[in-house]
């Protein structure tokens, strides 16, 4: 299998001496060879015979081994599994007395109709199924079956503009619950399975994607739709649907894994943190369910979900991070205006727990910011289901992706004056640039189709890339860009991406099935540039055409997606387009033009410096990721021990966009830069980023006993349950809180996490001593803090660590409340064994 790619360069884990497999090159950027899918966009079969698949049940997303392991931990009272289970058991939807809110024949979202009843009952099915498994009380299973079959035999319509959102949000609940019943409860019957399969197939799966193959909602919406379909396909033993979901997740660039860039930004990451997490959680939930079926999409695009999780954790840990322009078909964002430090859904606990398990435990990689964030976000009644301390399960990567390669073109374009554009245009190449002169009445609005088109006829999958250097101002509506069309006749189905002379990016898809309708296919977007110099791209895979914009030729945001309906032509016309919207020729220039089947004749240009570099504080190592540079064939990593200082090269010849510095010394801060190289030379340095590798720590709060100065052990335990939504509430402005580990540990760090209620700032601890003892009566102060404010995100290093059995937080003042002191969690952390 050829390597997955990141920004056009194969993501092969290499040391400086490694020599990766040689892929097809594209003007210095390597891509896997083209694999053309059938016209429907569904992956080809092997030799015309469908590939048989054996489905694992339960397995969407948890396997029987996962469940057995979890039950063992809960039965042993191990934390934080016991805390997560306690939260599950305390839910009203987990009780035998739960009576249900449905069923109803019709459910709708936007407009909402019977939606609350459906949501609540789906959660109850999930909770009661789990309660059956953990308690072995069959009454829970009987109730879960009752609610599930009532809905399955009554519910006939799930409608509304946003039906896919709820189906994706609750797929883990209704599919996961059904999987547990089917795979673990002796009282479940084959007839029950058949009823649920029919419900999924006839009612829920159509509502999970009501608009068709390319019309998935953007970013989180599409990810939710894919997740719902994927999990239900597993339950239904539906190979065809699951293959399609896997293929679309890996190829559709506005919703799946390709709706991301090299540093891990997803399409909704600059929208707001809630939607950002929704997209991350959906893709991760689907990846986890696929892994349970032996399919590894975690490895795609240089472990892209690891990058996405690390980026999300990094910005929400409030680490300064300059965002790159990015987005999707809903919006193109040129800056990050979101609120970091997000605490919804336990701060991302479920997805980050899954990602940690997938990459750190299974693959042996590092995820420093995820590990850091997980220390304080705690567990929930859902996230503990994915928490583990080891995982030796295996899965295989799918077949290579059918992403078309491109290479430079210096000759070979044919010319057409579409729509009778006059005077006739011409395209010429010189000194690394194409100059295209064209007339035409416009191509933006409605059926207008007058332009000059310099093109190649290409059979099969294809792509074209160009940087628009200039657009002559013959009219404010004049544009220059790239186009694909099914014929050269005026009014033919077509797609184009272009820049106007004011610096706006414009796009249009005519006579194609466009997500969101014509308002999505025809729009203008602000871009992070005051000049027309910007990159545009079109890509055809099967019957899908995707349009992209980029500030640098590698950080591609898919902002337009259309589907060719009806017979899909083998050959389409691909090239550069210019329209003047006047009676004169518009002379516009393009650089870095690449196309599928180009001649490769352009001279190499020194690549630009990577636009972004991110360094992470790993366990005795520093993982690095950077945004690719267009035309680069390799990268060099440099580091210094002070900012701006003369760097030393620590790795060169790297073909991917990630590297882990394993020669770093714990406790030393390093400053990194990366350069890009090709045959023409080496770029300037990337922006600098720093990291300090630190020993990895783990919580030691498990199996011990808690107490406080009021002698209220029950109240004190709330500070050690790893549930940030519970709190230790103490009557007084000073007092102590302690934990008996039952054995001595050398605690190096501790956390004091404030209650999540922002109205209770006055109850936060302000001044304290952190103390240790080996007899519970003689105490040694090992750290002192004063004037502390809200500390949801804060970890404290112990000034004078020692080995102690008892640890105490001796609070001497709060932040002003005259009656109470409160905190959510008191964490104790020691070196990972």
C-alpha cells in the first residue's frame, strides 16, 4: 500500500537515515498512484466479486473484550472506572423505574417534533443495556429491549432539515445499546435483531443522509451523518453501506478525514469549540467502531485524528497557537475567534479518551496535550466506557485512496472561447507562469457561461492546481481560476474556483448536485489576502467534483462540492479559465500550475517555508507537526536551546510532515524550526515553536480513602472521583482535605480544580499548603501557594517532593465567600511506572 499523504508528501515515519518507498511525484510533492473508483463512487470489488466481511458483535463501537475488561475494573472498584459507573448508575435513564417518553410514529428535528422523547429513550436504551451488563440483573435488559422494540415497531418517519445531527449524536447510544443486548444478553432473540435491523434500514439510515452522496452537511454535520450510517451498517451486517461509508470518510474533503490540514485543524475548528469537538468526536467514534471491525482509518494521513486531537487539546489547554486559515463548505475562516478552554462534554473526555487509546496504547505514539488535558477533565458516565490501561487489538489499513496526482504543465493546453466569447483569447507560458487572456460576459451568475478556457481532456480522476497571481481589472466581476466541465458546449455541467481583482475567492457549480443548493455552489468568500494572489484547486474523484482554496498550495479547504448525476463521462475538460465581463480581453497570470497528466517541464522553485510548526511536550521526547510546503521533497528539523538562537540540525531528509525528537532531555526547553527543500534549494525557517519534554505522570488516586477537617468522608470523596461536575462543599473559609493512598507514593504534581459553577468564584481556594505524611498526624509542607484564582486548567509542581502515604490540601483562605469553600477535584500525580 502506498503511504498516506499529508499536504502532498507521503506521511512515512522515518528517521533521518530512512528511505521511504518512492511514490508518484507531483512537481516535487508526492501522492499515491491514481485508483479510479466506479462511477457510483463506491469502492471497486476484488476481481468483480464482493469482498466478504465477518462482522464482530458487539462491535459498534465496543467489543465483548472491551466490555469484559470494563466490568472487571468496575467490580474491583478501580478508579476512575468506578466513578464513571457511579455516574451511569445515578442517571434517571439508568433506573428500572424509568418509564419512557415514547414511542411516536414521527420524529423531526428542525422543526422539532417528539425529539426530546426519542433522544431520552435512546439514552435509556444505552444506559439500561450497560446496567444489565455490569449488574447482570436481567430486568435492565428486559426494559432496554422493551423501549428499543417499541420504537422499532412504531417509529416510521424521522424528518426535518437536521435529522442527521441527532442520528449522529445518538448513534453510540441506540446502536451501542442494541449491540450490547444482541451480543451479551441470552434473552435477546434473532427475531429482535431482525426488527431492529429493519428499523435502522427503513427509518433511521435514510434520515442519516437525506440528501445523497456528495450532499453531506459540512464538517461536523457530515461527520455525524457518516458516523450514524457506519454504526448502523455494522449492526445490520451491511457490507455495501459500510464500504461506502469508509470510502466517503476517506475521500470526501468537506466532511471526512480530508477535511483537515497537516497540523490537525478540522473544518469547524475556527467556528467554535462545541462544533469543533462535535466533528472530532464523530470522526473518532466512527474510527473506533471501524477498528472493532478490523478496519484502521486511524492511520490515514499520517495519523490525522491524532493530530486533530492534539490540536484541539492544545488550544483548549490555552497554549498560544496561531491558526491557519481553514474551513469547509459552510464557511472559510481566516482567523481563530473561538473561545478556548472549552469545558462542554467534560472538556472533550470521550473523544480524547478514544484517541489516547488508539494512538498511545495501541500504536505506541505520544499524545502530550491529550494526556495533559485528560488529567483534569475527568470521566463521565459515557467516557469511562473507552478508558483502558492497555490495548493489544489489531486492525488493518484499507486500500490506497484514489486521490489523483498532478504535475506541472508548460505546454499542451488547448483553447476554447466558451459561449462565443469575443475577442478570442489565448494562453501562453513563459518564465514559470501562464498568462491567459480571455473575454466573455461572465461565469458567476445563473446560466452565464462566457469565458476563455485553456484546457486538457482528461479521462478518469483528475485535478488542477494554480496560484492566481494577478487578475486584470476589466470589470469588478472579472475572475481568473480553474475549471472542470463535462463538455465545451455553452451551458454544460461545470465547476470553477477563481479569484477576482479585489482579492475575493469565488466559486460556482452549474448543473451539478451541490450541497446546500445554488447558494453554496455560487458564492464569494473573503480570504486572508488583500491581493488576488491566492491558490485554487479542483479535484474530480468518481462523480464528485470538489473545489478548494488555499493561502499556500497545501492548506486546502474544501469550500464547494458537487456531484455529476446521470451517466458520468469518462473524460472531462480541465484547465484555466478567465472572463473579462467586458468587450476587452482580460490578461491574468497563474503560477505553480499543476494538472493530472502534465508534462512536468516547469523548473523547480524554492519552496516557501512551512506556514506553521507545532511542538508538543512529550514524555522525554518532542513530537512535531508542520504544514507542508508546496513543491517540497523533504524537510529538515532544527532546534536551539533559546528563542531565535542559532539552530542545530537534528533531522533531515524527512519526507512527511511530522517528526518526533527523541534526543530531547527532560526538563530542557527547546525551540524548533523546520525548512523545506527541493532541487532548487531550501526555504527559510518556519515559524518557531517551543516545548519542554517532561516526565509523564499518572493519577495515583485509586483505591484509597478520603477525609476532611469536618470528618465527612462522603463529602471528601467527591474531590477524588474524577468527576469534575461533582464538588467538595465545605462549610467554612478554611479547612483541610486529605487522601490516604494506602501506600507511599512520590507525588510530583497535584491539581486543584475549581467547581465548574462560574458563579461560585468566591468559594475557590486561594491560599494553601500542600502537605505529606506517613502516619496521618505529622505533616510536612511540600508546597505552598497564595493568591490563587480559578484553576480549572492548572497543574502545580511539588516544590519539595517526598514519598508519602497521606497527602493533604490545607486551605487557609478562600477567594472571599464568607460561608463556604469548594472545589471539584484534588488530583495527585506520580511518575508513570
